């Protein structure tokens, strides 16, 4: 829309080099207000039916001074940015809820749906609660697993080499294997990565249970783990943070031993994961493609976890 320039105190406006009559000025004010303020277009009622003193003042200000229009446009852009940010946050939460919902459902359906009698399921539920998964999501997954029928999810693991030559393991839960492998393969091909055969990179990772808490009682923790017949892989203390590494199959035993040895502490990390035996530092040119690669995998509904041995350049 062309900017209206004041003609003078007597009335009328200039639009470029052409004079605008008083009636045309009123129509232009109204159209300008509709465009900027998003006021309702009077398809059935005439403009004067909804004019009030304040609205008329706003229309005059918007028509005479573009500064007010710019402020409204800036506020509109800020709102759009905020709305987009909120949408991304909601999508991230939905992804987390879906991830835990699937995991709880599959574990409960294939084992015992009673958390009190199933220590593995109870641990997964506790982890979900720490990640702020709502109770109704957990309850729905348990109820679904207790009933008959439902989806049949299968575990799928894909391996390959990501951008910069890093090693990647992708764990999925799928009810449609063809769809899942197609989605994962697209993530590799779109970023110049390469999928490998099963076992091509898994031997470069250790499958371990990791438990971490704030403590420096290394000897006390080690004695408690050995007393519980836990085959401890390693115990590290760094900056007041104690981390225990144990075989994945000894996750629950190691956790119970830690809580008994240090009952007043809370575990900050408790997970079963793949830890790389060595790291690969990415070149600066590979970082954008690597981030895109992880973003594409995160957008796949069937992808549960992604493990890699890449480190970003400092």
C-alpha cells in the first residue's frame, strides 16, 4: 500500500503526486486500518456502525503516522516468532511423550504390566517421570498393554556412518518395518551419510548401564557394588560427580546397591546406553550437515534413541 503524505492543514492527503479527496481519504483510512489492525471487514455493516472514539483515534493515528503501523507490524512479527517457538516446544514434548509411551507399552506387553512386580518397567516409569511425562500418558500405555489386541511393535536397530565419518547407531520401535527403514535411510542419504550392515559399528561401542549422582564416596560405593555381586566396569569421580559404569544386564542390581549405600542421595542419571570406545572430532564444515542429520532422525516418529561418537570442534 502506498504511503499517504499530509497535504496541509486544510484537508485532503497526497497519494504520490495525486490529490485525494476527503471521501477517498476516509475510505483509505478505513482500508489502512483493516490491513494493519486486522479489524473486521464490514461486509454487511457500514464502517460507521462499529466506529468508536478510540477506534477512530487509532485509525487516524495509523493513517497520519506510519510509526504506529510499524510498531504494530513489529509486534505481529514478535508474536509469530513466539508462536513458532511454542509450536517447536510442543512438538518436542509430544516426541518425548510418544517415545516413552511406546517403550512402556512394549515392555509391559512383552513382560509383566505390573510395575510393582516388574523392576525393569518400574525403572522405565521412574525415568519417564523425571523427564516430566504426564501420568495419564503412562497410565494409558499400561492399560493398553494389559488389554488384548493393540499394535505389535518390534525393535529395530540400524547402524552406519554419519557426516564426517562418525559412527552412528539408531534404535527404533516400529509397527511397520518397511516404513521405518525407509525413513531412516532417507535421513542418511539426505545428509551424505551411509547406512551399514548390522554389526558394522556396534563393536565400536560398549553397551553399559550408567548411574550418576553427586558424591565423592568412591570406595564406599565400590564396596557396596562388589557386595551386591555387581560386575562393575568402572567408577569415576570428577568435580564432585560420581559415575558408575556396569553391564547393561546389571542395571537394576547396581541401582539398588547405590541407593542402599547412599540412601540420602538422588540419582541424576540412570540409563542403559551405548558409549563409544573412541571419539571422532568433526571438521567445522561437517557440523551443519551433522546437525541436520540428527534433526532429521529426531523428526522420525519411530526413532527412539541415537548414539554416535562425534565431537564438535571447539
